[in-house]
C-alpha cells in the first residue's frame, strides 16, 4: 500500500507511557508516527512505577473530591506548579483510569469487582488505583498493545534500538526533524517530521546510582537544551525515602508499603523509635517523600541512629497479615527477597533514600510546546505538574495525562502551525553529517580516562553536593568539579572501535550531555536561595553551616517573594555554562500557605 | 569466598562472526549480580590474561527483573542477569547469549520475533478509542487476579530459549506469545475477539506445535503457570475448531 503523503508525520522520541499515549492520540487523529526508543518500547522505564496512579474515584465512601486531589498536589509541590495545568490533570484522572480499565490494565479489584484504592503519601484519602505493586508495568503493557495495533494498521513505524541524537531546525528556526543512530548497526540517519515530541523520561543516571533504569540518562533533554530549549526547575530532584541501596542501582521499595500500613523506625535507647509518626503526627508514615527522606537522613547522618550506625532504617511490614501483603504488594516483596535474601513478610526491610525522579525538565506551555517551535516535551522529561515535590502516584498520572495533551497538540501544530520551510535534502544530509563527524571523532578518542569511571565520579559528586541537603559552598564546589569533569571528558580513551552495537562510543556521547545537564541542576540549586519541596538549603554563617542553640542545622525558609517563580535555564554555547533566570507562573487558584505535615492540612 | 569471581563469557563480534570465549575476573562484593559484574568489566575490560579488549556487549534497563531486557544463558540456564546473584550460582560463571534468537554481538540478541508474534495473536483489546466512552465493565476479581499473573510476562524469551520446539525445526511462536492470547480472552471486552485469537493459534506455529515438554514453566522468571494456560488454550482452540466446523 502506498503511503499517503498528505498525512502528518509526528516523530515521538521515547516509548514510555507518555510517548505511547501521545502516539495513540496522533494515530486516532489520522497522523503517522515514527516512534524512536532505546529499547523495545515494552521495556521502557515506566514499568518501574510500582505503587499506583492517583485519581479521584471516590469509591471508598471517604467523600474524596477532585478539588482535594488538586489541593494535595499543589500543596505537596510546595506551590511551585502551574495551577491551571495541575487542575487539568486531576480533572482528567478518573477518565484516564476508566480508559486503562477498558484497555485491559489488570487493576486490583475489591470483592465487588470495582477498582480497589489505597493510601499514598501526602493524601488523606484513598485515591491510588493500583495493579498489585506493578502498576507502571501493567499500564505500559496496555499502551504497548494498543500501539502494536496501530503498528499493524500501518500508522506507527517503530525505530527501536535507535538513539535520538539531536533535532534539526529549518532556516526559520523551527524544529522539522531529527537525527538518530541505530544502536546495533550504528547507522546515522536524518528524519523529517512535522512535529517532534520528546518523551524521554528523567535524568536519574546523572546521579549514578538511583532508582531509574540505565537508559534514564537525560541525554536527549541535554541535547535539545544545547540546541536552545529551555530547562525549567532542574534543581528539584526527588529523593525517594525508601529504596534498597545497591552498588549497581538503588531498587525502589514502593511508597505503597507505607500506604498499606508499613512503619519506618530505628532503635533509639534500645527501643523502636517510629520517628515519622512522632515528628509528623498528622500524616505519620505517609508524609510526602521530601519530608520522609530528610527525616531519615537526619536520623542516620546527624543523629547516628541508623541500623548498625550505617545509613539504613527499617521499613516494617512484618506486623501485617501475609496473605494481605501478598495480594497488595506481592511483586515488590518478591523483589526484596530476591535481591536481599530476606523475607519482608517476616523481618523489617532495610532501606535508605535514593534519587528517584526529576520534577524539573524541559520548559513547556500548558499544551506541552517547548520554546522551540515544532518541538514538544511530554512526561518526566518536561517540568509541568509537580512543582517542587511530586506526590507519590502522581507520576503515572502526569505521564499519561501529558501524552493525551501533547499528542493532539502535535497534530494541531502539524496542521496549522507556522512551520516555515521544509527541510531540503541538503539540510538533512548536513545535519546527518554533523552527527556522523562527531561520532567518528569519538571513535578516535585515545586518552587515559574511562567513560564509565567518569560517570561514577559524577554520581558521587552529585550525591555529595546536590542531594538531600545542599549549601552554597558545596554547590559552588560541585560546579567547579563538574567543569573539570567536562575537561576530562576530552581525555577519554575508547577501547571499542567496533562497527556493531558500540555501546561504549554511544555512552561517551551521552556522558557529555549528562555532565552538561548536571550543571543545570547544580546551578539551579545554587541560585535558588530558599528551601522549597525537595530543595533544602542550609544557612551559611561565616562560611560554615549554621546550627541553632540545640545543635540542629538551620535551613533557609521558603521565600515566596523572591522565589515563587519558575527557574529557567538556558545554555550558553560560548562558555557551555547554564544561564539562570526566573519566570512567573499561574498560582491564582489556591493561595500559597505554609506547608506543614505535622498538622492536618488547612485549606 | 574468593576475592575474585571468574566469568567465562561467550563472545561474538557481529551477527555473522564466529563465537569465542574470554575470561574475566571481577572483585567480589556482597550482593554482586551478573549485570553489576558486567558493569565492572566495562570500567576495566581486561581479560585474565591481561589483554585489553572491547567491553562485553549486553542489554539491560531496569535491573529489577521487570523489563526483561537482560535475559541471557547463565551456567546453561536462560534467566535474567540482574537478579542472578553471584553468591547463589556456581563459579566460574558461564555467560552465553540465548541462541534461540539471532545474536547481534556478544550477549546481545534480537528478540523482535516475539513482538511480531504478539501481532499474530492479536494481543490487544479492540478499543473504540482512547476517548471517554463509558464506565469500564465490572470484573470478577478472581479472573482479574489470573489476568494480573499472565500480564506479568515481560517478553524476555526465557521460555522460548528453554522450549525444545522453538527453533529452526519448527514454526512454534513459543509459550510466551501463545499464552498472551489467553490473557486477552479473559478480558470482558477482549473476549469479543477470542475466536480470532483462537483461529490464529490453529495456524502454523500455533498451539499444535507445543510439545508439552513443560520446560517453559520451569524457567519463567515471573512464575507464570504457562503450561496450565497452554492446556486451557488447547481446549479453547479445539472447541473453537468444532464451532468452526458446525458453525455454532
């Protein structure tokens, strides 16, 4: 069958939940999709989301409301999220759940056969729909199946095992295509598109060990940042309180553990101390992630009360009926047993906070357009919806919702946008050639540095200076060190010169992007002189961290006057450094108020 | 416990090159798994003979046994490498690609055939669209639990690697894609198209190619009761064949 040349062509980079939903929306509107992914889309990182997806279904007799979900999200995000955007998301949530249910997502059900709901952090009502403890996997699979259906119909062409390298702009500066490289044959090719959507996920690998998959490196985001896309709020990195520390990765233990009654504790004076319940009586173990992570960090690092004085606390499910646990949390308890060798149904798990999610990302408007015309961003790689801290189970929601917005808007732009000139064959070839030259140059690198070792060092650096507690001395030092890493990148030596599946050469290219992205996180944090959500900054006095009379660290407060604004980062091609500015956003619906989880929320 | 762990790795430079083996030593540490060990080799790709070689190529993503990417043959058995803990397996550790699938390089294989098979069995619900239609139907929670079990299949290919009937001698699409047909036939909307899926399984490479060797259920990393569902599908397919003949 001959291809219909009048059909609009949308290039979507990333086959996680956001990218796949955008794909489906484009196909339904009659467009064609070129879908690019590091891996078969069924293996995308969305499948690591465990605990659930928030939507006000109100099927538990608790009088939950969409407004309450809205308020919890805005309050949980410490008033840094665009409220109009958040409102759109929470209103759409119940409809999305019904759609997933029709698609065949095997949600956990009550005895009556309706969707079960569980508690999650920062929310007082049962609002989290879930499929056991593998909700992301199940939602991703349902979307993968629907996209396969569109593939059979000829609307989707998958480019799996292709790495996005850069966008191509026409002479008017409009994004009209991209360059990608086949990860097995190493072929580099330029592709035309009417709109490009990046749905490439988060940058967890910038921190080395994190809960993210190895493919979540932020490289694509950094690439478009270097081509003029604005990054917003990159300093807001979520540290998940409960992960199993590991040398290859920190494996997530879902917040659902706490949602289903799990308690966090350490020994103090020989007795179990349920410190979250004591510090935050209103929310107890279900405080939001930033709050729980800081408390665990304080108990271990500042009070020295970690298990065996190490950076570990107990997450305890052993008091809960094991049949109930099996039904609600089976998948992750099995994972803990498998990787740790202990049964969490019988003994408390040992966990510690880990880098988990980026609230920040590419700046987008409410339709998910970036500042580069023709380029859109969707899912974790954008900055929308979560402000300074994301609530648990809002990530699957934002991934899905953003796809339902970006897909139709991509078609709208393709049909009515001011796209300027088509890319000529010469322009396509020039873009391809540029990437080819860069790649060929990497293959000739013969310095003394190993890219994987540099990556490891960068991770250590970011954990040391830009994680749970930050201060301006450390952030300044980190920027200096990152610049050194960038110089050392030039001195990398390649051992692999193979023309087949050369993972080392591709990693070298990604690593440079990652270093530049790390600089946006660090600089964003350096310039934001306040504490808000996941960004907690210690006051310096005479160049040293300040302590109060009780010896407790003193943190900066939230500064709405100066910093209730979106951080905007642009790339300076001359110095390669990030330039920081701030932008107003809409917070007109819910008036900012102090965020305090020790007491019940007041509206 | 020795300070070093010895890996004997079957390598292959490209799809058409001859396999060869190389040996590497990796520093032992508690909790070390095969993927973590391969990452160490990346940082210092030197064989036990002191030869600097290109790092070993393999596929991995999640390292939590949910993505299915890192399937390889470890000490003769197909499994996920991320949860293969060095402490729990015999040393030296032999790694090889799953040769049921075409090898691209080293341990990296091409499993696209499985995704093609999911097209054949029409592994999806025929949705009107992603827009709002109505409330989804209530589902029997017990049926939903069975669906949840089968829906864990991560298309890793362990069961195809272990199945004696998957290979050049047969067209069998393998246990994993076959059993997915059962999943969609369970769904209240998916079952509308059950006859299509069952008819697809009557064709060449379908369920009649299953020799009931029971290897699949032994190796499934998600403990899916593959043989149970294959047996039920076999009944469903036979029933469908009768329906086709007698037109009822």
